[in-house]
C-alpha cells in the first residue's frame, strides 16, 4: 500500500480494505467466502456443468472451495450431546467443542423452511443483535456458519428455567412470577437509556409490539386541559368509580375467557396429535396387511416348490429303477453308438471335401488379391518417388528464398544502422556544442564564485589573525596581573605590621605607571604582529590564484586540441557513410528486381505443387481403399485357415476315435471268443453252479423284501408330509379368513376416521365462531383502553382540584353498560355449554376408537406371533424333510451300481445335514450370566437352535437363522474380553445377515450385537473413526495380540501402543497406520449391508469339535452362504443333493 505512488488509488484501496475488514458490513471477508462457497455449490450441478464457462470456473476454483469448506468452522468441530428444544424452523442442540471442550447451545435452522415461509430477514436481525450487541443481558453469539441444507448459530448455553415451557405445563403462582420478573429485570438502572435486558430470544415479525407510526401529539409534549366546575368533577368521579367496577368485572371475565381459550387451544392441539397418531396407526395397519398378503403368497409359493420337489423325487426314483434295465441293454447301445460314429465319420469326410474345395477357391482369390496389391504398391511407390523429388525441389527453392530474404534483411538492417549512426553522430555534435557552451557559462560562473569566495576567505583569515593576536595579549596581561596580585598579597601578609601606609601608596603609584607604559608597548607590538599576519595571508592567496590559473590554462588548451581532432574524425566518417549509402541503394534496387523474379517463380511452383498434391490425395485414397480390401480379405483368409485347421484337427480326432473303436471291437471279439470258450467250460460246471444260483435267488428275494419295506416306509413318510401340508393349508386358510376380518375392521376404522374428520371440521367451524367472539373481545379491549385513558385524565384532573379545594364524593350509577355486559355473559355461557357438549362427544368417540385400535393391535400381535411360530416350525420341518431325503438318497445309492455309488457318494457326504450340541451366551456379560446349551441343526438353507432333543422332535425351535452367513472364524481374547481364557479355543464367531433371523417370542436376544453403521449425522456416536467402511474404536491390548497389517506387536503389559479395532469385522491395527494415511488397511468385509450385519458367539464342547464346526460351516458358507445366495439367486432354494443325483 505505501509503495503505491497514486494517492487516489491508495485511498480507494484503503476504503475497500476497511469494508472487507468491517465485521458489521455486508462486504466483509466472511460474506465474500460465503458467496464463493454458495456459487460453487450452485454451479456444481449436472445440468449447469455442461456450460463451458461454468466448467472452467469449477475446475479452477475446486481446490479453493474445498479448502474454504474444510478450513472454516463446521459441524464436525462439535460433539452432539442432546437436543434442548425444537421450533418451526429447526432445533436447538447442546454441543461441546472438540478442541476447547467448551459447552455451547447450537441453533440449527432449515434453509428450505426459511425460503418457503420467506422469513430469512429475522435470521440476519437476530444474528446481528447477538453478534454485535455489547450488553451483559444479551446472549453472545460465538460462531455462525452454514452447510448445504442448514444455518447454524453457536451461542452461550444458559441453563435454568424456561418460562415458556413452565407456562405451557404449569399454572405459575405469584411467588414464581416474582422470582422470574426479578431474574429478568434485576436492576431498574438497566432501563436508563433504553438498555433493555435480554436473556436469549428469537426475533420474529410476530414478536413486534410497536407498529412504528407512534407520533407525539405536541412538539413540546405538553397536555392542555380546561378547568371544570364542581358538578363536572363529581360526575367524573362517579363515572370513574363505575368504570373501575366495570373494568374489574371485565378483567375477571377476560381472564376466565383467556384461560378457557388456552385450554381449548391445547385440547385442539392434543386432538390434532391424536388424529395424526391414528392416521399413522392406520397406515401401519395397512402396511402390515400388505405384508401379511405378501407372506401368504410366499407360503403358497413355498408349497408349490415343495410339490415340485416331490414330483422331481418321484421321477428320480423311477429313473433309478429304470437304470438296471438300461444297463442290461448296454451292448446294444454300444453297437448303435458305433454305427452312429461311422455315419458321423462319413458326414465329416463329405464336409472335409467341401471345405477343401472352399479353401482352394479362397487361395485363388488371395493370389489374385496379392497380385492386385503388388500392382497398387508399385504405383504407390512410383508416386511417392515423384512426390519426394518435388518436395526436394520445393525445399531447395524455399532455402534459396529464405537465404535471399535473410540477405535482404541484413542489407536493410545495415542501411538502417548507418542512417541511425549518422543521426546519432549529428545529435552528438549538437549536444557537444551545447555542452561546450554550458561548460563555458559554468566556468565563468565558477570563476566569479571563486573570486568572491577567495575574497571572503582572505577577509575571514584576517579577522581570525586579529582575534588570535588579541586573545594572546589578553592571556599575557591576565597572567601578569595574577602574578602581581600574588606578590602583593604575599608582601602584604608578611609585612602587615612593619609596612608603612605612605610607602605602600608610593609604590602603588609607581607600579600603576609601569603598568600603563607596559600596556602601551604591548598594544603597539600587537598591531605590528597583526599587520604582518595580514600581509602573509594576502601573499598566500595570490600564490594559490596564480597556480589555479596556470592549471586552467593548460586544461583549456588540451580540450581545444581534442575537440579539433574529434571534428576532423566526424567529417571523415560522414564522407564514408555517404559513399556506403549510395552503394547500398544500388544493391537494394538489384535485390528488389531479384525478389520480383523469385515471387513469379514461387507462384509457378505453388500451382504445380497444388496439382501434385491433388494427384497424391487421389492416389492415397485409392491406396487406402486397396488396404481396406486387403485387410478384409486377410481376415476372411485367416478365418478360413482357422476353420481349415479346426476341421483338420476334428478329422484327426475322429480318425483316432475310429481307431480306438476298431481296437475296442477287436478286444470285444477276443473277449467274445474267450467267453465262448468259458461258456463251454461253464456248461460242464452248470450243475455245480445251480446250487449257487438257488442261494443267490434266496438272497435276491430277501433284498426285494427289504426294498418293499423301505417303499412302505417312504409311503408312510409321504402320507405324513401330505397331512402336515393339509394342516398348514388349513392354517393358511384360517389366516386368510382373519385377514378378511382385518380388512373389514380396517374399512370400519376408515369410516370412523371419516366421521372423526367430519366432526373435526364441525369443531373447526365452531372454533371459527369462537374466533369471531375473540374479535368482539378485542373490540371490548380497545374500548377498555380508551376508557382507561379517560380514567387517567379524570384522575389527573381530580388530583389538581383536590390540591386546591375539598370535595365530597357523590356516587351515581348508569344502567347502560351493565345491560350490555349481561347480554354478553349470557352469550358466553351458551357458547361454553355448547363447547362442553362437543368436548364430551369428542372424548366419547376417542375412547371408542382407542378401544377398537387396542383390540386390533392385540389381535395383530397374536397373529404375528402365531405366524412367527408356524414359520419356525416350517423351517424345522424343512430341515427334517431334507434329512430324510438325504437318507433316501443314501439308500438308493446302496441299491444302485458300484460306479454310480462312487460318483455320488462324495456329494452326499459333503452336503449332509450335521447337528450337535453348542452353547450360546445367556446375556452380553458372559462372566456374570454364563452360557446356555443348545442343540444345533445345520441344513443347506437354515441353522436351527433347540433347547433339547425333545424340542427338536416336537419341532419347537428357539432360534432359526437363514444361511445368509458372511463368514465363520475362531476368536481371540481381544474379541471376547469377558470370556474365560480356557474357553477361548472352544469359541467361534458367526457373522450373518440379520434379515433371516427368527426368534421365539418368549426368547430374548442373547448376544447378537447389531453392527450397523448406517446412522444419520445427528445420531453419529462420538469416538468412532470411519475409514474404508470400518468403524474403528480406540482400544489398548494388555494380552498378546498382533497387528493384521504390519508384523509389529499390538500389545504390552504396562504401556500398550495406541490401537484401533473395527466393531464390524473385528480387524486390529496400529493407530499410526491411519494417522500416517497409509494405504495398507484393507476395506471392511462387512460393508455390504451394515444395517443388518450381526454376530453370534458359539461355544463347542471341545477344541476338536470347534475346529470341525468351523471347517464344516466354512464349506457350507462357500456353497450356500451369503455370496452363493447372491450369485445364484435363482437356484438358491434347490438343494445341492439334487444336482449331484441328476
């Protein structure tokens, strides 16, 4: 600022700086930052981003806008404690600053609501008052900021009683009123100068009590009154008393009316809340009804699927029976296959012939194309050589033109330089002449100055010499006087008594004469010395002048010689330059002629170049077309070659197969010969084997009996299953009937709701009527105010009169106002009676509707509980059916051939339903409440928990989990802190999706920890660090634990390092990995749908059993877990056993 020379600009800049720095101004730095932030957010919209200028602006100011948002005050700087209050535009929260740990009240206002109601002005007024008012009675505003949706004001938190809330909940007695008035108005001095005390307020247009048009009646604030007579005064006094009585009665009635209106308003608000509650409950009932419908459809689909599964089982059973017959006919099938293969070989040979013919044809086409390509390449090469030659010629001509242009430019430059030099020399000559004149003038001036200065110097030196001589004489005289005085003092002190006064006087006279004579001699001597010094000074000055003049004379002579030589040199240079200019003009004319010739040649070359370029473009187009055709032909050739190689490989494979078949036929023929020989031998042994055959027939009969028994058992099981399905169908029908009843009830409720809405409308109309009465009351209030003013004036008059004279009161009454008041009282009583009747009706209707809703809720809860129980029983039955199906498959595999048993045995064993005893935590604190033993059954679709084996037989499960499991793993001491260290090798953790969890209504959830992380900003818990889907919690380990990112240890007995643990996937890392912003931390495994992720801790009976459970469940998860369900959603309901059997 100080370096700016322009004062006007400096003043303007200072004004601008003051405006930016002014905290109360509209253009301060915070407002400018707000505008930048708002402009950036408004421009950052997909539709607006398409504009080029907006995109450039966003790219340029992206980092600046993000820095403004991150560096300024924001909601992340505060920790939310609780909500203090709510209003029309938002709510007030109690917050704590994260760094200073100070507690504040944060007011959050919705921008959308402010814009809708166009009340944004009061925000600015409130902010301005609280930010800039310097009063101990106004709450101070510390911070004001905003985000995309809300405005925030952080102010002092003032704990204590809220008068508005107290008034809404209680009737305030006189003691409370006194206390709060003293709290609000503690000192009367605060009213001086209109310093009204404020504790904290929300400014609004509704809060304004003064209209702004208050004008004084007189300029000097004087009131003029006329003096009245005694009669007038007595009348006025009577009127005053009457008015007092009327006012008191009216005030009492007014209080009653206001109290009644307040109760009515409260009741109306309660009614509206109850109506909204009923509407919500109705919507919930409708939603529940739709859910019931959907679940009933799901159950019917499940029924259909079970029927389909049964039909598939029957088909597979029949297929198993038919396999034996098929195996008997294997030989015939082999022969048929050989015939089919021979036919295929003949067909393939025919195809090979066709393909060879096609290949030959394509080869001919390729040879023709290669010839055409070579011809086109030859043409292209010829044209390229022509083009290169032309380009070489063009380049050479361009080089010549450039060289000539450079030469021409050089000549022009040299000419310009010569002319510039000439001008420079002429300017130098003129400047030198001017300088010579100036030097001569200066020299004359300096000579005059020197003469004057020398005269001054000589005069000063003379004065100096005189003064020095006088000083010397004065000093000598002083010394002589001092010595004489000392001598006289000595003589006088020595010879005081002896000396005579006369002798002393004579001596003194002689001494004075001697002194006078000596003084005259000294004066003469001083004058002579002065004259000598003056003459010596004059002599020195004359010598100095002579020396100076001689030196100047020499310098002037040398300067004159030098100037003569410079003038001669300049004349010679001038003649040389004139001759050079003549030569260069001659050369310039020659160059111009050459330039015109070269321009003509260049035009001819350019025209020929254009023609050649057009030909070259045409050739290039043709060449590109040829190349495209070549590429297409090459592609077709490659495909044909590929097909040819494929056909060749297929033919080779077929030939190899034919050879294999021939070899097998030969082997069969050899076997046939050997079998013939064996048959001949067997005929001899037929008698011995007849016995063995009879024994074999007996064993076959036994096996057939067992088979029939198994078939009968299967029929019984199928019958039981059908009966169960029929029972479930009947239950579903009953549920449908209940659903119809619920529909009817919902319709009745809808009708009742409509009746209620009609009654509400009637009540609203009545309230409108009461509002008309309110208008009348307001008119009465206005009259009351006027009467009170009249009363005050009358009182003032009375005071004036009473000060002068004594008057006696003469009361009199009028009957006009009392009649009106009685009439109004009657109207009010009628209205109150009507209101009380309507209230009773409304309360009766509400009580009836509440009773009906309670009954419906009870019925709905019962239905949900029954449905829940049935669903759990159905899941357990499905597991039993699956177990039986597996057993049936095992039996079938026993009766089947050895080869089929070998193929299918692995699949059946791998997907077999396994079960056993496990324990789950009774409650979250394992040390205090311990473990609860459960019998667990794991099928392909469910994990079912029973209290005992009897419950399993009775199909009474406690917990049923869908097989939507994320993963299973063994735990560490850090995962289960409250468990015993001996039990940790036996504990393992199951992470599953909470959607498929079903529990018995009486059973409370034991240890299913909800690991949901989807929370709104306001419900965000402090202390959690979000990173890559994790929710890290600060923790320290005193037991042996390792970091899952680096090889360093994560624990210490006394001073453990700062560590973090994800409360979802339980990963453990050092805190330094996040603080250094390392990218080694993997993303959270449970980030798929964190709102439903749950964990369950399970305790096995031994370490080996824990390992078996973990390995089996991990295999199951890979086949039928969460990923398998998501990837194969269509086939997720089909058991893997059926895939293996088919």
